[in-house]
C-alpha cells in the first residue's frame, strides 16, 4: 500500500473509489472482499502489476496472476513478453507456461516477427539469449514458435488459453470467438515442428 519512487514498480493498488467501481460479486460478497480488498487491507487491489516511469507516468504491466513456476523461480508471462517485444526483430509476442518433466513448467513463446524478418534457427538462439540477458537465463523460452499472427478475439485480446492448449498438445476448445480461427491450426502445426531447447 505504499507509493513507489520514480522508476519503481509493484502492484496496482487504489486508495479511493471512482465512479463505476465494482461494488460486489453477485451472490458472493465475501469473495469480492477476499479478492479485491484483503491483499492490501483497506485498499483496492486490481490484480495488475504496474511501474512508475521517471516522468511519473504509470504503466500497467498486466495480470500478476499470470506467473509461471520454472524450476522454483516465479516468472511473469508479461515480463518475458516485454523482453521479447523489446527485440528489434519482434513485432508481437505471447508467452505461456507448459508442463515440463525437468523444471515443472517451461516457457513457450509465440512470436510474430516484423515485416521482412525471417524466423530461423539463428534467430531462435538470438531471442533465447536476448531474454536470458534481459531477465535471467532461467527465463529463456524452451520453445519459440514463429507465427504470422496470434489467436485473438474480435476485440484484439490474445487467447492465451488456446496457446496453452497448443503447448500442452491438448484438444483445442471453442474457437468461435476468434477473429482469425484458422491461425490456431497453423500455430498448432508449427508448434509440433518447432525444436525445443534442451
């Protein structure tokens, strides 16, 4: 519940209500209090990470519950995605955790490259090294799938649930809400053919 200095980061916590704030959960007020008001007593916890830049502006970093546990290390999917899109050849990235016998979970990345860039083994290695340098060697994606597009809803939200299903080689659920349903089958085929890092 404390304000962070310029350049710092943490959880997005609100100290005052605003018009339109969620007031309860239907037929479950106790869950509402437990979820939003008990993490930081007396303050509204949105469930998002946030950082404050050197100019005092706040940057939302995404859900803090999207965390992978890789060999006992808690790594945010948003953190790995941010590192990937900071690479000059990457246009967009989505990251999910998948089961791994050695580490419990492994990082699976799905990357859309900038126009004119070709995804090859050299770029796979370069991106893994890049993430390792930006975050930590433990955060290097075990698999990276280059794709022309990511599965998105009509409103533009990336459907990570489907990417998790692809990574786990599970049956793909409902894809009717996707703006680009064909891309899911293409990504699944590419994921099968993509080599994994040892």
